[in-house]
């Protein structure tokens, strides 16, 4: 009801409520509504007051102990800093994320989140609001412990860069843990997953903060950071940790968002673009910070890891529902070229397969272009293993896409397929071994019946250095597997092209 | 002609083992209040959630002012105020803060937000409770807060799922007046309720659902006409009730006769002329009629006659 509405403005309210916007009202208009509400709620709530009080108390105790134990040239300052960090960390990686977790859970349980989704807040803004609220709490907690940290500096226990870098890492940990907590709370949309999510989050965050208290309390954290600050690996580590944090946050938020979005909205493109960005960021970091002599190691290790990440993402991509939702069909890019390029990034398992193939090419291409050459034996082996993984990825993910076709076309079908596919791999690993056991009494060695067991097959051939004899097979299977997927991939592209054509037609007639 | 405010078109939605909505179609115009009734599990909430973009159908579509809720859920959301059948406010917020938050979420800013929150709160009679904690409200007050929140963005279509449950009689009357006022201002309201007499009083039209299927729909007058031929007639006589009974039993169109002393209740198949004829002949035959009424079907009768009490 806007102010202009006749009925509502007719009923003039008694003038107990403010009508003139205060400065706070105007200023807070620019903030995320979720942030405003979370801050308001925690100011009024008990948990925040309690934790601030405890933190203050602890810092006073530490200060008193430190002052009593003070002797010139002693390490009282360092001890105070360790104790301060050890107090701060559980607040940052347990209390703050758990608060975000609780608030998300509450919204989901009460159906409030649906009311939010019906407003103009899109899931992305809701999630950002939660992260921003966590940042505000971070600042407040740090402020509470600031006097203590300042004391430790004044006592010459720790230098300023160490304090700053410690806080920076604490910030990364806090934000990543909060994003993780929010995303595992969002999975509570599926009630079956809720107990699991509860347990995993509380246990994960609890263990992490417990471990950290030990790490920081013993002084090992301050020592490591102090060492890092003085070493020449400082920048690359900070950038690396910041990038890893950013990736973890983005991934968590994508996951959370996929649970909150309308069933017909696009839940896939974000993940697919994220996947394609990973090699760029990782290899960019290597090129920027690593000496040329170690490029081969990093490219090989990162390349292999990114291949595995791609396969994991691929498992999700090839088990989606096949068709575009009515909403997405109405919103595909209109132009022929744009729809062609965008298609592999649009939802649907056929396009998911195409996306995976493109990713493999993208990753392989990047590694090939940046490859400095190597003489190291283990790197060669790693690369060969990666090469042998490719046919397996294509065959198994193709199989997954095919299996998905037999399941109901609901979202539940996607989930079932995602369980069935890894199960299929396990079955293909166990079955030949069982047959061996029954026919020969034991599992003696690799034979061609075990060819669907990727781990063993790759290991055996790497060990035997039978690379040249497997290579034609690997290439043959990859090409064969790809050819089998071509009709599906074409169908996926064609659906988008058809939708784009419909849009162009509409635009012409309208 | 512009598109109807709400059009539900051939909607299907199934859950495992239950077909919640089957081939449901109906429309709702601006300024109209449509009652959505049916036994428990008939599929009312399911339909409303689909219309409110919170669920998706297996087949079919819903259009709000011509906009498909499946193709343009966000555009549709701006036009819909959906009040679900449950309400859980945030802890640690008072009534006004709660409304203020949702006003922010609806993108209202500055002075506009203040005035909107104020007028909506006053419209829903919440001003006295402005500084109460939102979680500490009584059920009825909670419903008012829920409705206020639903109206913040001035939606043209209100979808209210059992909004009157838990309201006391006075609050219910006020609530009814409130909805009528909204309808008079041109808003369309789809309202589900199990309190049929009340719906009958404020609704222009009803859609009766059973096991996901529409069994009857239309304006109340239309439906009354449609089911009229089965309407009950009550007749009370003085004197020889047995003779009256014999007379009635021979009359064509009189259905299964129930007798309670000198009072007869029977369904009568026939129009008003036939009924007038019956009365005239009865009097001519010496039956001393002191009471003769035909009860109009109210929503409750319509409901009982059209649904079979099949739950799912
Ligand atoms: N999430 C769900 N999972 C499984 N079945 C569901 C779900 N939601 C609703 N149903 C089933 O769909 C049918 C219709 O439910 P719905 O809530 O729409 O009925 P309703 O008309 O609102 O009933 P009531 O008058 O009790 O509120 C019921 O049989 C119900 O059991
Ligand atoms: Mg219901």
C-alpha cells in the first residue's frame, strides 16, 4: 500500500509515530535491509550482549594477568596477544557463523524466507545481507578486544604487521565460516537434510574453533604469522588465502542461492561460470607470484586438482533436468550468436555435458599454453594420470546423463542420480573383484575386466610405464565417448536456438 | 479487453501418492472477492502457493494481469500479496520494526516508507500495538500484522490462505469490513476459509474444490440458481398433519419428506411457479399452512451438496 492509496491514507493514524524521516532512516535506506534487521535484532537480543560481556571480561582478565606478569624484556606482550587471538577466534569462527546459521534456519523453518523471497529481495541480496551482518559483528568483536591487542603491541610483544595480518586471516576465516554456515542452513529447505546440516555445521565450526584455540593459545599462530610477515612469501600467501576465501564464499553463496531461488530460475549458470573462472584465478596466481622454475609443479598439481573439481561439478551438471524451464526459455539471449555461446552455460543436462567438454578443453588448453616443460618424473606421472582421467570422466558422466533419463523429471530425480552415479563407479570397481574372487579365489592383479576401475587402471599403467600402449586406448575411448554424447549436446544447443528463434519472432511481431 | 486480474489455467500439481490439483481453471476480476473452499486436503493451499510463485505446477499456468507466474515470477510477485496459513515473526523485533523491515525489503525508502508503514499499521488496527514484540502478539493480532505486511507493497491481488482463523467474532467482522474496503478500492482477493457463513457474506464468487478438482464455481447467485432445484422447503401446518403429509407425498417434485411433528422439510424440484402452485393447492385442499419458506442455499449448503466429503 503506497502513501497515495486512497483507502489507507483516509484512515489517519494518531500521531504517535514519527512521520519525519530521521537521519538514521535516510542513511539506513542505502543499506541492505537484512543487515539493518540483523543488527537491530542482535542489539536487542541476548547472545550478542552476552558474548561481548564475556569477551570484555576475558580481555580484562588477560590484561590483569599480563600486567602482573610484566617484566621488561619478557614476552608478556606476546602472551597477551596469543590469549587475545585465542579469545577472538572462537567468537569469529563459531559464534558469528552460528548466529548467521540460526537466523537463516529460523527464517526457513517459519516460512519467513518465502515472505522475503516474495519481496524485492533476491536471494543474492538476502545472503549478502547475512554476510554483511557477520562483518559488522567482526568489527564489533575486534573493537572489544582492540584494547588488549593494543596493549600487546605497546608491550612490544608483537609488531603491527603481525597484528594486521593476523586480523586479516581472522577476517577470512570468519567470512568463509559464515558463508559455509549460511549455505548449510539454506539446505534446510529440504527437511531430510536438516539434521545432517545441523550436525555438520556445529561439529565443523566447533572443531575448527577448538583446534584454533589450541593453535593460537600455544603461540604457534602468532609465531607463524610473525615469520610469514618477515618472509618474502608474505604477499603471495595473503593473496592466495584471500582468493581461496573468495572462492569458498562465492561457492557457498551459490549453493545457498540455489536452494532459495524459484524452481524455474537459473541455478546452473553461476556454478558453470565459477568453474570456468577457477583455472584463470589459480593459474593467474601461479604466474604472478611463483618463480618460473616451479611453474611446472604448480600447473601440474593445480591442473590435476581442477580436473577433479571439474568432474565433481560435472556430476551435478549432467544430472539436471533436461529441458529449460518456461521462465528460462522466455529469457534466453535473443541473438543467434549470443544464444549459441551462452547455451552450454544454461541449465539442462545435455548442455551440462557440452559445458563439461568445454571445461576439459579450456583447462587442457590453459595448461598446454602455459606449460614451461619439465624434466621431473613425478610431474610427468601426474600429467599422464590426468590424461587418463579424461576418458573416464567422459564415460562415467555420459553414463550418469544417460541414467538420469530413466529417473523422474523432478528435482528429486536429480538428487537420486547424483547418488547413483558414484555408486555406479563403486559397483564397477567391486564387481570384477568379486568375480575374480569367485572364479580364482583371490584378486591377483589387474586385467581388462578392471578397466572400469579408474584408480587401479591408472595406477597400474602409470607404474608399468605402459603409457604408450594405453594412449591410443585413452584417445579412442575419449573420442568414442564424445561421439556418443554429440546428439545430446546438439539437442541441448538446439533447444536454446529454438527458444531464441521464438523470442526473435515475438519481437518482430510485437 | 484487458486480462483478468488472476487467471488459473488448467493447473495440475501432484505430490508423491497424491494428486493435489487436477485440471483447475478459474478467473478472478478486479474488485472481486472470491472464496476458495473445499475439504481439508482439497488443494487450496497448493493452488495458492503456485499462484504466489512459491511452488510450480506439473502442467498449466497462472496469470496475474496477464503475466505468467512461471515465466515472470518476479514481475508477478510485485502484484501479489500472499498471506500464508502460518505466520512466524522474527524474535527481538517489535511490530513497527517488523513492518519497517518488510517495507525496506519491498524497496520503500525514506518518507514513503514511514508513511506506508504508518498507514498500513493503522488500517489494520495495529497502532496501539506498535511497540509490542512481534512474537508476543495474540493470534488475531498476529493475523493483522501478517495482513499488514502483505499489503505493504500495494499489491493488486491478495491471496489470503485462511486469514480469519483464530480471530474473535468482533475481529472477524472488522476483518471482513477491511477486505470489503480493499475490494472496493479495486483489489482482487482470493480467500480460503473453512468458516463458510462468513465467506458467504463477503464473497462475490466462490470456487469449490474437492480432491484437487473444481466441483463448482461462479458467483454465489449463479450457484444458488444452479443448485436451487434441490432446495429445501419448510412447511408448518396447524391441525391435521397426517392429511398434510398425504397431500405432500402425492405431489410431484417433492423429494424425501422429513416430518417433525407438524413441520415438514422436503427438497423441492421445480421453479417458483411450481412452488406457488403447490402452496395454492395445499390451501385449497384444506391444509392450514402457517409457515412456508424456501431456504436459499447458503455457502454451507452449496459446500455440502457439491462435495462428497472425500478427503485426500
Ligand atoms: N509438501 C507436500 N508433500 C506431499 N504432499 C503434500 C504436500 N503439500 C500438500 N500435500 C498434499 O496435497 C494435498 C492438498 O494439500 P493442500 O494443503 O493444498 O490442501 P488444503 O486444501 O489447503 O487443505 P486444508 O484445508 O487442510 O488447508 C493434500 O493431500 C496434502 O497431503
Ligand atoms: Mg490449506
